[in-house]
């Protein structure tokens, strides 16, 4: 009985999935840096996967969530277009930004628009959203993660000892 139910569920899923024609895009947006720091590069990566049965046409990625007064663009673009993304393939896009202010920022999703079929209706989807994160002030980041004066002095004192001047205590004892 249970085996028959599993077979029916699998057949129903196959029937539903085979009825879907055209492109289907899945998109993600992620921050590649461990820390977001004011005045330092922040790298974003967008990945778009076509899990559909045909090519996605006129694909446009648009991310308007970074106001110019809060972020400078170092390299890349926040609005990108691809003529087509083949079925069972993916594209990646990377943007490097520079946060201009410290504080909390809500990293929201970007939008992706495309045609699932030639002459079809424009479909709009959204990437995943990294969520809210803190942008550290440069001074705070340096205070937390830069080596202190004591650590530097300890390192220098250890490297100043010559390696060949180790005295063996067994050589100084007389043999009986």
C-alpha cells in the first residue's frame, strides 16, 4: 500500500514537472567578504541558474539597493543584461562596492526579469537577500584586528634570538 502511494506521488510530480515548459530562473545574491568595513572593498556575487527546459531570453539583473551616498562602485555594474541563458546552465556576476559610512545596512534582494519563451510575457523574480549586516568603521576594524604593539614587540624579540646559541646542559656535566 505504502509503495503504491510513493509511486503515485512520483508519477504525479513527473507529470507536473513535464507540463512546465520554458525557462525557470533561480537567483542568489551573496556577500563574499567576512566583514564589511567602511572604506574597504565589499564584494557581491550574483548567481543565476536556468533550471527550465528552454533558454531564458532578455535576462536583466537589477540591484537598486545600494544608494550612491552610502556606497561607491569600485568595479562591475549593478544593472546587467544577458541575451540568453541556456537551459541547465548558469551565469555569475560580481560587483565590488566600497561602503562610505559605518552602521547597519539591510542588504535586500535584486530583481531578475526575463522571457521564459520567445514572444512570451516578461517574468520577474528576485534573488535571495543576505539580510541586515553591520558595516564596521575603519578605526573599529583596525582596533579589533590589527596586531598590537605588544604582539609586534614579542615577535621581534623572538626573531632576534640566534638559533645556534642553544646551550646543552648535558655537555656541562662531568661523566662518572
